[in-house]
C-alpha cells in the first residue's frame, strides 16, 4: 500500500496587484479626492500598507483574496482547517472518490518510535483491507466510516487577506497543532511571494 502523503501547497489564484488594491483603498479613506486615476509609487504602497496595519485599519485587506490548492494533509488537519468559517472550502469527497490503498499521514512522533510506527502501519494496513472489503459489499459512502483521521485529503480554500491574517496569527503560532502549523507556514510562504509588504514575519505580530 502507498505509505505516506507529502504536504503540497500551491497558490493557484489571487487578486491581481493585491498590495496596490489595499494601498488604494487605504488612500481613499484619508484622501479628499477620488482614486480612480490615482497613481501610487512602490514606496507609497508600502507606507500605506504599514499605516493600515499600525492603525488596525484592517477592512482594507478584505478587498484581496487568495486561493490555495492543498494536498497531503490528514482528515484530522482538515477538521481544524474548516473551522475557519470565513474561508471558502471544497474538499475531496469520500462519498464519491474511492480510496484505493489510501494514502495517510504519519505523525513525526510515531515515525521516530520504531515500535509505534509498526503499530501504526499495521493498523493502516488492516483498515485498508477492511475498507476494500466493505466497498465491495456496501456503497463507498458507507464503507468510508472505517477510514481514520490519518487518511490523506485534498482541499481548495479561498480567503481574503484579513481572514488569512487571523488564520496565520493562530496557526503559525508555536502552540498550534503541528500539522496545521506546517500547512499554515507553507501557505504563508506562498502569499509572501506575491504580497511581501503584507505577509512578512515582522507583520505577524500585528495580525489579529
């Protein structure tokens, strides 16, 4: 059976020129004129974003959104993730997609303990066999009831920058559960590539 899934996070879509959009909205809040023909220099964009964060003027970050495709997380992780209700989610269905030799996630603590790993792998092999037998006898939407939290899942998720800031504040923290923290950090690295003035390590402390 396939042994273990690997985390993959890709930013598949985002608002064009996200930082310019935020800066333009911030400028409008303190600008007598309109912003339809406004031209902002890169230093203006950086200043306006920093000002918005400093003042807690976070509504301007709601105008930009980011969509991620995520693979290689467990159902235990996705159960935590979908609690962030201001995200939009589409998750791989276990009702319609049959799990063949289902991939799974192994916690690091299990991998570092040879005895624990043997127990874990044996359990996964038993469950895989039970699932295969059940799926031949009953609909897969019922056979799935035996699948564990370790089962790998795939998900597409979208959120605006303000919600992402809240998500990163909670889930990049050292007290967050290890798997969702690892996923959040990978997501953070993706958005940092396209909006570095918003998503920087130094700004994490300003996120709420």
